[in-house]
C-alpha cells in the first residue's frame, strides 16, 4: 500500500504563522500530527510526501525514511495533509478506483492509478492543482481544518478519538500515593514518567494521556481531554484544562486551556494561554497572557493572508510561530498572529498581526537581524541537546529573505 500525503500552496497560506516552517501534515491536533497518526494506523504502508519546495530539504531531514517530492508516482492513495484522517474513513476510500474525494467543498484526497497520478503531476500536482475533473467524485466525512483556530476547536474531540490508540487505565510510569485520580479508567501514564504527590489527574470529562519520561510536579491540576507529550515537564501548581495538547519536550506552568503547543516550547511561569496554537522553540516570559474572549462577546476576527476573517467563534486566542519569544508581562489581544523568529517586549498590547522576524519594543517594529536570530536559535536547541542543521539554517535564511518585511 502506498500513501502520498500532500499539501497545497494556497491552503498553507491560511495556516500561517505555523505553516511558515512546516508542512501541513506536521501540524499537531489531538495526540498526534496528521503524519504520525497515518503512520500509526497504517504501519505497513509506504508513505511519500509532497511539500512546498522551500521545505523539501528540511522535511527530508525530519523524515529520512520517506520519499519527498518524488518525480514518479505509482498507484496510491493521496491524502490532504490538513485533514484529520481516521482508519475507518481511509478504508472506505480504498474501495474506489480513480476517484476524487471531497469533504463538503474541500478536495481532501484521491485514489489514483499510476497513469492518473503521473498526469496530475505533469499538470502541477497537489501543490497547485486538483486531479482532472473527469474523475469520479465522492463525498466523505472527515474533519478538515481551514484555519488554525479550527485545529484548536477540534483538539479535544481529536484527543478523545486518539485515546483508543493508548492503553487507557494503564500505568507504566510512577504515580505517587498522594496523587488524586478521577475516573482512572481514562488515565494513561507512559513509561519513565513520574507524577508527584499532590497532583490531580481529572479524567471525568475526557482522557488524560501522559507520554513517556514526563514529570508532573506537586499541585498540578490536569483535566481531560488532555495529552502531555514525551519528555515534557509540568510545573508545580500548573492548571491545564481540557482540550489541550502539550507536544513533546515542553515545559509548562501557569494556566492553559484548550490550546496546542507544537513541541519544545516553554511557558514555565504564571500567566494565561487560552485557545492558542503555539509553535516550536517558543519561550513565553513570566506573566505572558493572551485574551481569548472579547469584552462585548462577539465573534473574534483574525487577519489571515491579508484578509480579515470572521472566525465564527467567541473564543480565539494567540497563534505564535516557531522560535518566537516574549518578555515578562507581555499581553496579546484576541486573534493575534506572531510570525516566526519574533521577539516581543514592552508595555501595552502589540499589533494583532506581527510579521516574521519582528523585534517589537513597546509596539514599535524593527527587523530582527538574521545573524542574531540564528545565534539564539542555535543556543536554544543546544540547551536541549539538539542542533540547527545546515538545511534548517538555509531554510530560515530563505524565509528571512523572502518574507518581504525586512525593513525597519
């Protein structure tokens, strides 16, 4: 079985700032990224990846076992990388031949023989075009987020569905005798993890899934549906509420509700983050807060790809790209989007749209210097025994040069 996961250029624009630095199938929702979930549910499949050309070398490094942007394709199942695929849906798709699949109006996948796939590639392929309209069309039911807040709002249900892939009720780690466990049949603690006395694991409203090598310090309150990724640290007194995913390697304190942390990011101190999507290698200074509800209780509007979009929701928080940082006491308004590589310090609310590589001081913007950005990024990763690869460094330099927003 061959599966091609793909992204589309125009769809990626609607998922910035997180999509600046990763393909759409590497966005996290529920317990996994889309790619991780497909790999788990189809362990014997051969998976190929179609990504924006500027990301290709970085993706090859991150997924060395998979072919990236192959020049030749075979009979295969093609899956849109922003959809939250489930095995039951994919199994249904596999009963068709040379068919396009739509979730309402969104093109989400296809089953194509090698000839049809080659013809599609010759017309531009999934990055720029749909398969020929002459193919059969079928409607399927699959969650297909369009904007970042769609991932956030789908996250709680996705965690609950993903919990079927864990041994709920099992405990491979160490849970202290003074830990309060509510609805133990919906709890999972992975190997090498330690939950210390005084913590509360509350799975009455959904599963609480704690990965491997996680430390939960005393007094933390963890409410499901919740996923804590491998190697994370939950600080003493943290309050993390349902609908939240904390990706691998994060350090989290204070209050968090219905949010996604992609991975390797720090929010160690008090402060509120709600209905937010936070990228990788982000550091939120002490008492950083975001608003996720307007005082007049109207829908939050967000600037996306140069257009103001009504989110249709009362609750929309912060979207922060990779390697961004805040100073102490930073405040963000509802629906704020911060581009990757930015640094925000000072008083008052910064603008609700912050370009990549911005250095914001008291609301005034100047461009970050790429050399200084790279030096800090290297240091941040070295602190976690990682390094910036040549492909990553070249990509970030490309992103800086092509953001079109370098001027002070």
